[in-house]
């Protein structure tokens, strides 16, 4: 699987329709790399004209901003915006809600104006346009619960796109008691991923995993690499690895299609 870079596409005089923003997790975290590959396989299958920035991509600055370092955020953002604007990027799709939210809502005031889509939105669009089909396959009849990422749901009001994709898998979608606009954070957002837990009776990821386990799912679906890490840690904490698997929606779709 060879994915072209923006530099290669522009050198050929063929600017791609879509830039796939991979993000730090999708580039460096071994678990999140699987999500990146799954989504890329779907894009190739759907014949989407896309490219990545490769080594020219830097962190969006989200963790720095959430941790309170506005200076570092603006330096990272301005560097990225210079690269994106030089390539005249119009449309960006990303598998990370943190990247999605930052590129969509915080880059415009610094001069970065793009159409930004989360991968669940983009997959839903491909489905509606007939560019991909989703069959249940190995997931048909299974119980799946979906954990709403904070920066996808409450921050950007996107709840139905991931659920529509899950329903297409011919599964039983079971909701946790706290879901959609009342969803509970996995415990990683706001740069919490990178610091030790504060004193308390229970960590948030354990609380959220317990809510997921209550639905008696075969799979916990996520739409965020941070959430995926936290829910996976929660399943390990509860010693449920053999009975419950945590998968990103891109992985569910790619696996169902045997890509």
C-alpha cells in the first residue's frame, strides 16, 4: 500500500481532492497506526484521490493548547498553516477528533481556512455517494456500543454519522446510559492523556469502561485514537480482553469488507 505525499502529487501537477491528516497518534502510536491503515485501505478501495503530508505534517498543537501553552500552539499551528496554504489545500479528512476540532475551529483565526471532516463523516458521504458499500459480514448480529469522543460529539455536535455506519454493519447497536450530548469523557482529552491521574476514588477511563461493559457488548466502537487507548486500558483493567474488543469505526468497516 503506497500512499502519495502532497509534494509528490504537486510535482506531477495533480493536486489531490483530499488531504488525509494522519495526526501524531496515527503516525507514531502502534495501535493507532492500525486505524490509519484501515482508513487508507477504504479510501483506496473507494478510489478517493487523496494524499498525506508525510514528514511535512506536524502536531496540530491541540495538546499544547489544552495544557495552557498558547505560545507553543500558535507556533505549531502557523507552521502547519504555511505548509497547507502553500499546497492550496481545500479539503482535509482526519481520524482524530482532536485534530479535526483544532483544524476546523481554531486554525481559521490564524489564516487556515479549510473544509475539515472527521473520518466517520467522510465514510458516511462515500456510502451515500455509492463509492463504498458496507455489509455486516463477520459482525452481523453482534452487540456493539459506541463511545462518543468529546471533540466529535459535544464540541462539534456529530453523533449520527458514526452510528449510521455501525448500523450498516447489521449489528445490534446498544447505547450506554451516558451517551451523545450526555456522554462521559474517556479521561484522555484536555491533555490529560499526558499527565498522571489526580487523587480520587476511581479513574475516569475505568468508570467509562464499566458503563460500556454494562451494555454486554461484543465490541466497543470508537472514533478517536485517544478514546481507543483509554477504553482498551479499561478493558484490560477489568480483565475482559477475551470477551470484548475495542475497534475504531474505520477498522470495523475495513474488516467487514475484508480489506
